[in-house]
C-alpha cells in the first residue's frame, strides 16, 4: 500500500492574503507537522494558478476577488509550508481551476503499480480540497481517500463542516471522527 499526501493550495492569498481567514492561519502548524510525517513518502502540492485575465473568467465572474495570479506573492506557497514541502521532495502542480486533472492522472498512474491511500489537507475544504477529493474518488474508486479536518479550513467554519459531510457521504474517510 503506497501512501500519498496531497497538500492543496497553501498559498499566501488563501492563508493571510486576498482570501485569507483566521481559520486558514490556524492550520499552518498542523499542515507543516503533517508534511513532515510524510518524509520518505510521495507528496504533491497544488497551487491555484490564475492569469491576469482572471476577472474575465467564469470563476472570476462568480468570485470577483483577484487571487493567486501567477508570479505574485499571493500565488506563492506560504514560505514555511514551502520549506516543509521542499524538505520532503514534494512535486508542485499548478492548477487553473478547483480540481486538478493533472493530479488525478498522476494518481491513476501510481495506482497501476500499487494500491493507494491518499490523504488530502489544505485550503479551502469546501472548494479545492473537496473538488480534488471527489475527482480522485471518481478516478480511483477503490483507493482509500482521506481528509484530515485538523489540517483543512474552509471559506467559513460552516462550509468546512458541510464539505466534510458531503465528502463523507461520497465514501471519503474523514479522519479522527
């Protein structure tokens, strides 16, 4: 059984930037500790990536807050998280939307060689964490997919809890329940 950690969008704009929250800031130490637990294992990190034309996109029209514009400080993974990711040799995947098809393809390729347990952590529980967890479950219905809620934060505490319930209903394991 191969263990994989996916760290979703721990970027400056989501922690304490344009879309940051106190809940996102509060999970940073737990996220770093979790990354260190995966030393010697496979670790991926996603990075929400938008262009200068963000406000003209479908997402930008529905969430009219410019964020994670490629090359900006807000787009960068938070420094202390980036250091932890570098220490474990994480591969970073830029994604232009909520769920990453590239990440799913990489997990499908890994699953050809071994059974997978995939743990997801990061931001935002109710948008990108949920999107990626559901995308992975759809592509790998027999893989164990887990979420550590102590290492996730949603747009609001209520939407975080709602996303956890939705994922649980889709047979994604919610840890420490």
